[in-house]
C-alpha cells in the first residue's frame, strides 16, 4: 500500500507575493507617518504664535497702544499690570490688566526647540524673537530651518 501525504503549505510564489504586498504597503505608509510628526510641529508653532500674538495685541489694546517691553515681556504678559505697564503678581486696585498668558510656550521646532525665552535677538535660551516697536514676534530659527514644503519656520 502506498501512503498519500497531503502536505499543506505555502508555495514559494505565494510567500513572494505576500512580501511584495507588505513592501508596497510599507512604502506608502512610512512617508505618511513621518510627515505626521512634522505636521504636528508646524501646527504647534502656528498655535503658539497665535497665542503670543493675541496676547501682545490684547496687551496693546489695554495699554493705550503700547506693546510689552522686551526686557519685561514675560512679566507683562504673565502677571497683572497697571496702565503704565508696571507689574504685580497679585490683582489690586491699580493692577487690573492681565494676565494674558499662563506661560510663555516653548518653541516646538528648530535648533532652539524647547526654549521659551523671548529676546530682541538670538541668544541662549531664546525661543522667540520679539520686536517691541512693531509688536511682532517670530520663532528663533534660521532661514535654513524649514518645514517639508521648504518654507522657513521664521516666516510663520
């Protein structure tokens, strides 16, 4: 008597087809996943700039068109202030304006990522560059630091 063995297994062709399909899925999915992190950083930068610019504008509206001083930027936006811009940690009869922010947000992109300092020019611990004359604020990044589309982070 002859025994007939039924071997059930995948053929080499079937395994090659599965590997090719997995390769195609990987080629599509990996670039999309890596762009997701960059997109999140860009969204965080835009949100942080919007919060900072809104706080600066509100400060100016309540202080007769005067923008916060670069030297006292954090105090003037994080504490109570009077009409002249003097600050106090507590709200009193004279210190009725603000606070405009809970904290200065950290820079989410670039070489200075994580820094939340504000200055008129680049320096240690500086995440944001602020022009007190115009009331403008930008990220402390170089022109070579760009998003995926090639737009410099400092242009946001």
